[in-house]
C-alpha cells in the first residue's frame, strides 16, 4: 500500500469530530511510524531474517559511494539524503544487507563497535581478504577491511527506514500481525490516535501543531 493510502485509511477509521477539528498529517505519520517500528521489532524477535522483506533498496540504480575519512582512515558510506534507519537490537540494526553491483566475491558482515576496536588493536583477521565488516551508525555505515574492488564499485544497501522517510508515492510494506483480539496494524494506530485530541487546523486558529 502507498504511504498516502495508509494515511488516508487511518483518517477514515478515526471517529468523526467537528468539521474544523482534524488531525494534522504530521501527527498521523508520527503515530504510524511508532507502530510500524513496534511491528518491525516484533518481527525481529520472531525471526530476524523476515525483516529483509520490509526494507527499501538503495544503490541498485546508482551505487552508494564508499568514502575515506582521512583523519581516521575509516571507510564509510553515508545514508542517502533524508534517510535514517530503524534501530534494531542486533549488529545489523536497520542495515539488513549490503552487497556490491559487481561479483567481486566480497561478503559483508555486521559488527559492533567493541569488535571493531578489538580488531583494530591487532589480530589475524587481516589474512581474510573477502570478508568486510560493517557498523551501522546514526548517519553512516563504517567498514573494516574494505578492499579496492568495492571502493571502486560502490555498494547496495537494503535498509529498514522509518515511515517518515518514505515519499507519499512509495509503497510501504506493513507486517501482517494480528493480536488475539483480532486487531491489526491500522487498529493499533487508531487506538493511539484516539488518545490525542484533534485540533482546529484553520489558518485563523490559535492552536499550532508543534
């Protein structure tokens, strides 16, 4: 379902108030994002591999650039403009898969910062040339053991992104999780919104959405 269709569906499930009192689209999107993140984490606890179904692909048309931070010697890839990740409680976090547009034989494996620090302190891992470690951070992905082939080709990334990062025309895949009471995703969103009073969105209103 498209992002704007999800928002419209939520609006049409809400209780009707006075014509001038409505929910601001940003408020609706924020609640949808919260619930969607909850569902992603439920999926993770059930089977982490299932999260790959709900990612958005980046770098498949134009590969994402691998850059070098001269001061530290760290290779990294910035997330695409306007994109962040949904944090997940494992090493891969919201970056569920990395690959290259060329068949270089390189494989990417998620690491945490402590492992990276230990490896940088010296180990025999340098003898392995086809495995690249990556650490998802808030604004970029950092690498260990990057090789020249991948630097030249760039990378592709399958990223779990928040609802707010999608365009209105984008398709957003929602996990089909239903509670024992028969409530699904939209029911959960409407339930949370029902606890937030709508406001007068007319231009002459003193109410203002923060």
